[in-house]
C-alpha cells in the first residue's frame, strides 16, 4: 500500500463538549480503513486509532502495519 493514494470515502468532524473527533474512512482493495483522531480542547496530546476490516470474501494473509 506504500505510495498508494487512498481517497477517503467519508470524512467526519464532530464535537462533543470539549472533545473534537475526526473520522477518516477509505478502502484499499478488500480493506476498509477507519482512522479516528480525538483531541480535547484543553489537552496537550491527541489519540489516534486505526481499524482495518476485511470487507472481501477471502481471508487476507500477511498484513503488516508500519509506522513511520
């Protein structure tokens, strides 16, 4: 997937009280990728989570995630 442009299918920004949340969802082949970033208005940090879901019918083997 390195070097592949994945355009988002959806991009949502929401707020709940002092919490800001951004959810980016896109697909690459048979994978759905959902990335969530949350930031509190008084926080000095943010959290990021990524969920990868197989939306195909066949099993996916040898899936590796690398953080740069």
